[in-house]
C-alpha cells in the first residue's frame, strides 16, 4: 500500500509539472511586443533594465504561467504587484498571527479566495522591542501587542478548521506542557520509543545574577549556556548525528551577550565554525522570544535570563512576560525543539511568588520550570484556582457583566465535582477570592435535593470562609440591570467590610507591637514607647541627618570614610579592641531573627510613624547579633521578617534611616556596614565562621573581620596564594570569584602591614 501511494504521489507531481510546462511558448515563436517577447528582451539586456514592478505589470499572464505559485511577504506584494495585476486564485497567509491587519489588506485584495494559517495561542504582531527606550523592568501599562489579521478573522466568525496533528516534536514531552496548558490536550501527538521521555530538562545556574536597570543581562547564565553548547558542538558524536542547534532568550540584551560569547568561542575553536556557516542547512541561531516564532531546531537552549539581583532579591517582573499575551510568548519559546529542550535558569520554581503578580505569563513560567524539573507529573500536581470554563450561557453572561463593572471573575472554582460557579477576586489581595457567586445553572441542578442546592452547599462554603452571593436566572432575564446592580452593590459592601477588618487588624497589631517594645524597654505604657520613637523621627531621605544624636554614640558616615582608619591600616589595626561585641560562644556567625523581639509584625504599617518603635527593636536586634552588617543585608532581614521577598528602595531607606540614628556606620567599597554600639570600628576580635552549610559572601563581611581571618591564617604559617585559598575555605566558599579574591587579598595585605608595624 505504501509503495502504491508513493508511486501515485510521484506521478501526480510529474503530471502537474508537465501540464505547466506545456503552456510555455517556444522562444523562437514569440513576438517582440508580446509578453514573452518583452521578458526575453529584458533578460538579454546588460543595463537599463525595466523596474521590476513595471515588468510584472506588463506580464500579467506570463508571470502566472512561469511561476504559478509566488512566495512573497505582504510588503513585497505591495512593492512589486500593482493593483491592476490579475487576481490570484488563492492567497495563503502563513503565520497569520504575526501579520498586522494593515499589512494583510493589500494581499487579500489580490486573491479570489483567502486561507489564513496561524495559531491564536502564539505571538501576535508585537512592537515591544521597537520602542527606542523600551525598559523591560518597567511595570508601566505599555501594550506591545497589535491586532493580527488572524484575530480579526476569528472575531468575524469566518469558517475555521483546527489542524490538530503535531508534527515537529520527536518526543511527546516537548509539546506536553503547551498541549496541557494552552490547547486543552487537543493536539494529537505520538509517543517516542523511550521509557523515560525527558527531552525537556532544567539546568540551574547556582551563581546566576540578573543585572537590573541598564544591562538587563545574566552573565553567569550566559556563560554556562555557551560552555555547554560549545562542548556539544565539539563532540564528534554530536556532529555525526547532524543535529542542529538554536538558542532563545527572554530579551535582546541577553541575546547579544550570548552572541558575543559565542563569537569568542568560535575564534578559539575553528572546528565548530561549520555549525555557524551561512550556507549550512540550519545554522546555529540566537534569537529573543519576540523574533523566534517560525524557527525550529533539533536542540534548543532556553535562557530564562531573569533571576536574583545583586542583593539576592527576586523581582516578579519578567519584562514581556508581565504584559498581556505573555503566556503566548512562552508558548512560542518552549515549542521550537524537535529532539531536546535545555532550560537554563537562575531561579527555582519555588522562588516565584504568584501572590505578587496577576500576569498569566509569569504563572505559566513557574509551572513550566516545575515541568522541566520534575517531568509530566508536575502538570497533574499544578494547582489552579479555576479548573474549567463556564458551564452555562447564564454563568458566562454574569461573568462578562461583572467584568464590565471592573470585577475580576474566574469560573468553576475547585478541583472536584463540587465547584463554585464564579469566584470574584479580591482587588486588594489578588491571591484570594472576595466572594463566590452561585448561579442556578448546571452545577445547581446537579444537586440531588432542594436542601442540598439551597442550604447545605452554602453552609459548607461559608464554613470554609467563603462569602456567597446568589443570583437567579429568572431575575437576570427579566431585569438584567437590576439584578446586576444588586450583585455589584453586595460585592462592594463585602469589599468595604474586608477593608475595615484589615484596618482593625492592623490597629490591633500595632498596639500589640508597641506594648511589646515598651515592656522590653522597662516602660509600662504605649506612650513611653512612642516618646522614645520621637527622638529619631523617620526620614524619607537616607543621609538627610548626618549629625550625631545625643546618646547614640553615632559617628557620621562621611567622617568615618574620609581619612578613616580603614584607609590607613598601619594605624587602624595597632589599636586595642576596647569593647568586644557579642558573638556566638563558639565564634560562629548566627543569623538574627527580627521577629523574636516583637510580639507581631505588621507589613501594612511599615512606613507609619506609629510603627517605628517595633521596627527599631527589630533593627537593633539584627545589628547586635550580626553586626557589623551591611546596610542592604540588614534591610533584607527586616523585609523577610515582614514576608516580603523583594527589598525595594523605600524599604531600604526606611531601615537605614532608623539604623543610622542609633548605630555607627562605616562606608566600604562594597557598601556601608552598621556596627554594634560600643564596638571599635577599626578592629574585630575574630572571624565568625558560618554556622551551617551556607557560606558567608565575602562582600557581606566587614573588612576588619576579614583582617581577623587573615591574622588567624597567618598564625598557622600559611602564606602566599595558599593563604587566600585557606581564607576562602574558612569562609565556607566552594568557588572563589575574582571580586572575592581581591577583597580577601586586600584583607591579607592590611593584616600583614599591621603586623609589620
């Protein structure tokens, strides 16, 4: 059967070709003024050729006979085919989701029939990277997506047909995530002949750091990707397999960085150059997710790019993924591979805090990383609030009407047959529902008895903490506006009540925290604690008050830095440590728990004046236990105690302002360090080794403490580079970077110069 089919296909192809060739005239029989004569004369010319648009216009029938199928872009059609050109029988648009409406109109006008081929789940036309000052870290409401001709056709309800057979992936796992997340499992895929299909893999870059702001790159991740890619290109077995490679990144900055690193490797290893040659069938490419649609390779590398910043904080801003349609960008990025997809990430899935963003693209990115890390079982274990579409036109109508009033509505809340018809998201807390709406639709009628329908369901849901709002279909159909107004008013009342409860809870927590601080200070009233706070009122501008408040023992940072003893090691370390700050009994570094000194924390009151006393108590505790501690580390400790994963500039300024009012601060090249009260800021008695497996970053350790480490190593008789290695080992470092090595070497030099005095 297969041989007969192949034979039939070959004969059909030959028959069509013969028919087309039969319509071509003999070159010697054409007249000079005929279309064929004009074409022959133009082909014989050496110069002064007719413009191509004019030539095609004068050959209306000859062109279609010579080339019955023309492959052109919409721009080429407008440029080379005049409006008078005879219409084509069929105009086919490929990747129609990428073509703006205005670009498609001219091509549509030149055909008798039009076929739009595209995927509405993939990228629309985008202008995201076309903005000259595009800032991917900006949360601004900037719409980079344009309406496509495919969206226009779908909106016009033109006849549509789904092509469900997925041809690209040689392993089901390569399309499993998108099939599950975006196509409702409707794609027909075919299993690969392996028992453990893990063609998608996650490779974590432990030291990956995303440089926010101007750079917007992740150098460690780029280096790791290039190193792995080059190693495979050098592998004889990989070259023999003839596999092709592509790289996709989240932004154009990371794309250029990887291209530069690859250029360096190509100069070092000429043997990999054939993979990049322009005449190769599928050369290696590096593209960002805005330009990769339509491309495919056997092996794809995906650089997530985003990760912890230089302070270790993780932002929930992923550039284009936070925009509307971010999930479509992800769908494009993860479906380019035929055989293997390697994902390099500086973030683990559990580092995503979905309560801080409502972006669907960010949610799906988290779940994709879970899938890449754990395989298909992550798809089954993923928890989503809404597990289905509307079960009736009535529910759909209610949801649309409420959305028009500004409410965010999700259908079918729950994971079993017992579901809430509609869930209204709390606008003040997107991670929870304000209320559930019960409609007398399909779910209502499935209940066995009226008691189940009208009483028990609501009792159970209210017992779980739901607020239930009921809407009847009869009311809706007879008085649509009135029924909608009642539901809207009920939701508004629930929102106001929720806000009032939160405000009362904030007030109660404030009073409890102030009582705790007052008790710790030996006072008996809240007013006493507030009076203590008034000594150093908070300021929005760090560094605004450089004077020494009475009784604080504070030295201005500028005085400590300019001409400080840190700049003169021969003086600084010849002094005695008059006061040894507290440390663990075995000389180990202990991380402070700010929450241990207050009864409760209140993130909502963080910037309020009344919250200064408990906040000051937490700051005092961290500096006393960990000091000398770098300012951003201190701010991070306080932020984490309040449940924030990100430490913004306002939080840091608030913490630093209060800390400067009571503790000495010394400026170093890596940042400012706060010292415990009464400590000698020029000398530290001994180095505190990390208490657990987690090493202490060298740039988070004050120079005097590193000098104490250098003195201890010197006492062991270790010298030279071995001494630097020994210092790194004692600090718990597994890998010594250049910046850390320089800082340790500086501490070693300072310790040596002190000893030589």
